[in-house]
C-alpha cells in the first residue's frame, strides 16, 4: 500500500462533475500514476475559484475512480474544461511522514532514501507491500524484537495456541507426557483408581485373565471339587467353625445315626459322665 507521486501530472475535465460523482472523465490520464491494489494518489480539481481534493484509487483509460472531499475540502460541482492536477497536499505529506520503514522506526521526510521508494516512469511509490490493515496490527504492540521472534517458525493455529490458555503446569510436569502414546480412553482407565503402586504390582507378570486361572484350579483338586458341591448354608456353617472345633471332629468314627442320639441333649459333660458311672454300677 502506498501514496503515489508523479511530477507535472495534470489534465482537464472532459465532462461535468456534480457533488456525488465518483467516476471522473478527463481529457487524458497519461501523465498520472496508475494505482494498483491499494495504491492511490491525491488530485486537485480547480475551477479558478473553488478547489476540491480527491483520492484517486483507480485509473481506467480516461476515467478516474475517486473518493471525494479529501483533506478538509468539500465536494463541489465542476465543469468540462476545469483543471485536475496532482499537487502536493498536506494529507499526502502526513501519510508519507508516518509510514513505517523496514526497521519498524518512524522516519521523517528528510530521512527517506532511495531504498524506501520505487520509481517507474516518473511515478514514485513507497517500497512497502504491507496494507494499512497489516501495518495497523502493530498499533499498540509493546513486544520487543526478541519477543516477536519467539513466533518465528510457529505453525500452530489460534485454536491450537488457545489450548495453552489457563495451563498452570510447569515444563517438568508437561514433559511427563513426552513419549506417551496412550489414547484418552486408555488414560481414563486410571480415573477413580485407589489402588496403591504395591497393590497394582501384584498383577505384574500376569499374562492371562486372573478369574480364568482361578476357575482352572478347582478341577485339579478333588477336595475342592467336593467342597464346590456343598449347599450354600453348609458352606456357611463350615466357615463359622474355629480351628479347635474342626480338630474335635478329627478321629470321630461315629455314624450319623450315633451322632443323632445326641440331638436335643442339653446335659453337660459332667452330667453325662455321672450318668455313665451310675449305669456302670448297675448289675447286669
């Protein structure tokens, strides 16, 4: 983007211009610069009594496309034969003064050199290719060159950079993820786990389903198989026995019928012994 300059550029209007005309017909446009892209130049219409500065944004043949009433002038009507000339005006000088060069420093007119302009067929334009919108991005920037260079080579999108918004992890904490290939679903398996490292390590080396391995052990032991056939209340009763109570049964040779004789007996051991002694004293 740049304001274009050219020496001795002028012509006459070839058609009347009212206050709203934006396409102006001239006798010749040969002496004027030819704007392209967002380039432009300022021109002055003069009828000898009134002047108006316009911003010329395009030239096609002998038709100029303009923005009216520039640089504190008002839109006026002009007639065929009035002058239209590229003159020095305050607006053009201000824009040249405020342009930013390649070193991001503001130059005054006196400090511009040949590297800041390009000249073609007598037309002078600024060498910068940035648009006004692109230059305005720098408006208010307080970052240093070193800070801006941090972005050099960054290919992340805005959305990807915004992922970091609010992250409080340290570099060391983020580096824990370095090399992790697990998916989100795989990491979520740990969600809610309360087992300790030691408890989890119990399955270290396990190569197949634990329940399948346990189920396969029972058929290998006849006694386990026998226990598996017990009714649930029988298994519960056995589970209530103490070691001493189990040992009491060790060596018992009585039959079920003989043991059932004791069913309902409430006598103590001492009372039973006393009864046996009485029976022993009776004659046969």
